[in-house]
C-alpha cells in the first residue's frame, strides 16, 4: 500500500506536520498549533488532521494582494479579497463567498448539464465544420479534374485538326509534284524527238535523194506541229494557303465558365484576363 509523504511543520520546519489549518492552509505540528490558537486573530481557526485534509489542494488567494478571497462579485463574476472590495468593487453587486456558494450550489447540476450541452453542440459544430471542409476540398478537386478533362478534349481536338490539315497539305504537295513532273517528262520527250527529226532533216538537205528529203520534211512538219501543241509555259499548280483566324481566340469560351456560387443562391463568374 502506498505511503503518504511525510511533511514537516511549515512553521518551525522541524517537527512532523500532523495538523492542517483550513483557514491558513498550512501544515502545523501540535506545538505550533497550540501557539497558533493562542493568537487573538487566529483563536477561531479550524484544524484537521493533515492526513485527511489533503493539504496539496490549495485554495486560491487574491493574486494582486495575496490575501484570502472572502467575497464574490456578481458584477465582475470573480472572487475578491477584503482589499479589492473598497478599491474597485465598492458599488458592485457582491456578497460573502459562503452566501454565494449557498445560492449557487442548488443550481450547479443544471448549470453543469447546460454547460455539457453547450460543449456537445460545439463538438457537433466542429464535426460539421470538418465535414464541410472535406466537401469543399472534394468539390474543388472535382472542378480541377473537370477543367483538366475539358482542356484535354480541346487539345486532342486541336491536335486532330492539325493532323488533318498537315495530311491534306502533304497530299496536295505530292499530287502537284506528280503533275509537274509528268509535264516536264512530256516536254522533254517531245523536245528529244524534235532534235532527232531536225538532225535527219539536215542530213537529207545535203543528199540527192528526193524521197528521203520529202520523208524527212514530212516528219519534221509533224514534229513541229506536235511541239506547237506543247504548253511552253510552266503549268501553274493549285495553291494551298492557310488563313489563321483574324480574331483573338478566347480559349475560356471553348473550355467553359467558372462560377462561384454562394450558399444564398447568388453566384458570380470568374473573369479571365484578356
């Protein structure tokens, strides 16, 4: 079994402190107790055995004057001592602490239950506020995800449009290159035939065979007619041109509108700087 700590008399500090004065809140030995009670101002003090009086529990005293608290001020809702009363509480509603306690004690059960109810309501409010906080965080996270998803849709659509444009431009390039190359090859072939017929015609002019001469002339005439049909200018291709939008793009119109809605139902739109 645990032993109570041995305490010395707080007056002489030599003998065992076996007695406790409830008025002075001090531990006395029996000898000092007798001397204490012989004093005129302390003759009515009440003593208990120290082992049952729980001397560790000290009654509060006036912090300002270090005097025993004797009155309760209803105006200030505070305990006061004899020196506080005439200085700051003279015109207040006050009474002896014992009288205040006798009036208050019957209401304590009700006051305690009322305080417990208020504490319970505050705890519920904390729980509600934490739940509201979580809902706000979840809602904002969802809005962020929705914005990211919408932007991703727009970006994918822009990428797809870009790919379509680039593919069409490339197909047009290949088609026009093919057409121009074919035209160049045709002109080169007709030119080579013309040079060959001219060489033959030159050789026939110097010869004495009229049949060969007229055959060469006939062939040259046909070749010249064929060359005259060849388009001597470069074939103009179909041109491709990209014309960007003349207006400044307002991407937030593509994404959507961001609204801040108040609990009362009103809302306002977040303005995006241009």
